[in-house]
């Protein structure tokens, strides 16, 4: 929770921060810059997790968070800001692989879905608190303090990870060889492909939702994110058991269907927003906060079902000595999806605004493809 709180604390303010440094045209790169670095780290994080230890991966990622948090306030250019953002991305390239493998090590396979659900709940709890707390710190203490608090939380996570026992078995250690067979674990390709499809939306949502929320007339930039993550917290407690009892594909089918509904609602709201912007019509009936909240609820249900099932599914495909590589494979496709989503948002930039309908349409297509694959793999 502390680790996820540290790097999500700053997220709602990043668009404004980059624009203040003259980088308005590159706002769509904030998420991809972070994810590109994480993607580079993922293949190596799997080998490190399996060979050097779960703790080494966890601790190493925290150090990147600490360094980035201290350097954000000191960069005054858009290029420098994006470089620090890229350095920050290495944190999620290493730490989640380590602690997800640790969790899979300490629970039996029959309870793995529930365990991933609980772990994910605390990940999301850190994210939710971060969105709200970061805005408050920036408002009352200043932007610089927001970054320093982020570094302090990463330091807290680092100190707690240091107290964990190492669960990697010494007999599983292997010499590193730079080859595709060492870096990628292909038996985990099915959950990895679905992870890629569902994370396209995540890259776009993280990029544009603060601006979309303001465009709809709501002052709280983190409103959608807070609702969907709060709902996701609740459903993770249920979805893990569904995944363990019915199978991973059933759970992802439920999750992707829910998120297709979410994108349909947001797409319709984008159409209405475009109509009002182009015509200046103030008398047209629009979907109110109830529908906006419902879209966030459907999105949260989908996240609550998809994430624990996909992590458990990837863990199921590997024995203990290959578990780090399997999870690294899943995380690589997660980052690829986020990168594609962020670049999709960047493609749909319209001046200082966005083509929201195009962004939500691409995201909805990704969820629909994930639903089709989940249904096709139900019997597997």
C-alpha cells in the first residue's frame, strides 16, 4: 500500500506540472514515459526475482521511487521532467514482480486468487488514498512537498520490504543468459494477452480522465478514479473466490463485459459533450452525475475481477522456480497496454483538449476483444 501510495500521490497533478514547464504538447507522454521504463525493466525483474531474490526486486524498485521523488521539484524543463518520469517508471518494473511472486510463494494454489485479490485491494487502497492525499498536499503545503512526501512513502515501503523473509529457494538459482527463453515465459501468453487488451484503457484513462471530469463540470479531478478504485476494492474480495471456484477465464469474462458497459456510457457522454461544445447549446438534456458514477462503478467492477484473476492465471502457468518470469511476462504486457493507451490519448489531442469519443472507442474495442478471448478460453 505504501509503495502504490508513493507513486500515485503525484499523478493527478502531473498534467498541470508538465504544462507549467512548457510541455503542453507532450502531456500524452506522461504515462508512456513511465511505462516504457517499466517495460524495459520487466524482463530483467523476472530473472532477478527468481535468481537474486524477491526482496532484491522489491527493494530495488523502491530506490527508483525515492530518487525520482527527490528530483521532480528540481527540474525546470519539460524534457527534464519527462526524463525524471522515465526514471520513476523503473520502480514499477521491479517491485510489483517481486512482491507478487512473494505472495504466490506463501499461499497454496487453491487460494491464490483470493490472495491476489487481497494484495490488489491494498494496492488499490494506496492508489485511492494517493489521488486524494496528493491534491490536498499540493493545495495546502505546495507542489514540492507533494513530491517529498512521495519519496518518504517509498522509503517507508523500502524499510518494510527489508523486514520480509526471502522465499526464493537457493536451488532454483540460474546463471543469467541474454536470450528470449530467459527473458520471456511463453506459457503465460493467454493471461498476458488479455492483460494487454484491458490495460489499453488504463493508459488512456490515467491520461485524460482528470480533464474529462473538469469538462463535465465536476471540480474534483480524481472523482472517476476514486469511485472506480473504491468499487474495485470491494469486488476484489469476491472476485478472487469466483476465480478460484469457477476458473480464471470466467472471472475475466465478467470483468471485461462490465468495462465494455463503462466505455459505452463514457462514449455517449463524450458525444453529448462534443455537441454542447460545438453548438453552444445549454438547454440540451445531458447525462448527469448518476451515469458518470455508474460508468466508474462498472469500470471498478471490471478491474476488481480482471486483476486478481490474471495474476493468479499467470502464477498457475509456472512452477516456483519460474514464477518470477511468468509474472514479469504478465507485467510486460500490462505496460505495453498502458503505453498503447497513453499514445492513443496523445494521438487524439485536439489543441489543449482531447477527442474523448475516439479514446473511449479504442478502449472499448480492447475490452470487447478481451471478452471474446475470455469466452473462447472458458473450457481451457
